[in-house]
């Protein structure tokens, strides 16, 4: 980013909003004689709004928007898509709430390095998104009801860009309503090319069969440049990855946060942004997280008796290293020594990954159908 005091040759600032949807010079606020005539629009079922469509090279610096109805079902029914350099396929295709770092599309006040919502009523993003020949951003209402009072503005700079050193912004949303036992959840399916992984937000719904047992023992795994069976980067636990420890409460920091942490309801949302430590890759990247939880001896016995899917991984007797049990025919019986058991579970995981890639689109699957996105969200 250029220092603010430096001159920038051939650079101009533009905004798009309903008051100037094409971002044209001298064309803003013309409706109603310049007296705030077109601040918002209604949004019919099936309708697509074009929020930005510009030609030439430049960089998007900031996006802000809000809508009247901000419940999770509505926010997962609105789809935001971004296209770079006249590409036919979107580099971003994500439910609106999840894109703006709200896991489960559940809004809470927070501030981070890339996203914020000062009072939990708006959506702000300051990720830089460069383009060489054009940029297009759309919002589609895939629900069966009209969305009221959509406001937005997108702030960007039109300027020469050096394509040799440029990476294109991408984002991918995924959900597995049931992560199958002993299988890792896919945070980012394999992308090919050169790039940087810059963050992710998660939403987790936990089934009632696990009670209030802790869900977050799973380790993040980054398979980089040809990794197959085992990754190059491997974390130590879910709450460790987002910068806290020994479970997690609610908090928001610049690069890590946990906005919803409700053990009784079985809902958790959290994020980690790699603004200071991007994960670089030169050929390909795949990212996963284990669906592993943990609890004390008595509670794990209750889970087993309830019939909830469970595969014990390790035992910590608080007197030394892990007892490794995953590949053994271990059967937990009454009277076992007290301690902490880690175990594979079957939870409902969703996530939005943010990354840069050297091509203006990725090879990732399209956004999941609406029915899957809003089921139990």
C-alpha cells in the first residue's frame, strides 16, 4: 500500500452505490435533484444486483453494505460473487454473511484486520482485490422473499497495475452437515497455482448426543506443493489455531476471534486471519481440520452409551505424554482411570476460506445449493 503522503500518477478514486452504480465521474447523487434520492433498493426473489462493473485495471480497497433483515437464513440466502478480468466463473461465490467473516451467518459486533461490524448491523471488508482488465461484483437473492433496504458502497482505485507480481483474491465456502467419523473436514479443496492463504472463518453446529463435551481438539492441516498423506503444516488444536487455549470463550482480535461460543446450544463461530503470516504455496494447496473433540472419562462413557458416533484417539492421564489409542483395539470400560479422552466426532462444519491465486479463478466446486446452505443454520 502506498504511503498516504506520496503522489500516485494516473490513479483516481471511484465509489459505486445506488447513487452512482457505474462509478462515473460527476454522476453521483443525481436522483431527486441531489437530495438523497437513491440510497437503497429492494431485492426481489431470484434477482441479481450488479454492485460493481468496471473496466480497466485497479484495486478494490473497501466494501460496506447492510440489509434490513439480517437473520442467518436470509444472509445465507444472499450470494455474493466476484469476477476478475472478464472471467466467466466467479473467484468468489459465498453466502453474504459468511463472506464477511460471520460463521453460520450469525452477526455479532467485532473488529478484525480484514473485516468488521461495529454494532453487528453492517458488513465491512478491507481486503485489497486487484484486477487488470475489469472487475464485477454481484449479489443474488436466492430466497423466496424480498430483501428490504439493501445499502452498499464499494470503494476502488483505477490505476495501472503490474500483472507480473499480482495475485487475485478468491474465497470459497464449504459445508459438511455431517463430517463422517474419522475423516477430516475440507476447509479448502485443492487449488492449483501460486498463491497465499490469508484466512478462514468457521461455523460449527454440534449434535445433542455429545452434550456439552468440547468439540475443538481438531488440528489444522495445510497440504502444500505436493503433500499427500501427511501435511507440511499441522497445528495442535482448534482453539490453539485461533490464538487462545484450554477451550475458548468469546472475543475478537485483529487476526483471531471467537464470536459465538454457546455450549448449551451447540453453536460456535470463530476466525483466524493470516495477515501477518500468510501460508504461501507455489504449486497447490489443500487445507483441512480434524473433527475431534475431548472430554473427561465419565462424559466419554456417557457419549458411548448414548450411541453418538465416537472413535477414541488418545488418552491424557495428566501424568505424561498421550496414550496413543487410535490404531489400537481399545475398548473403554467402567472404572477406567480418570483423565481426558480425545475422540473423533460427527459435527456440522462450515467455513469460508480466503486466499490469493495467480489466476483470476480457481478450480473449486460451485457454491452449494440453497437448501444445504440454510439447513439448520
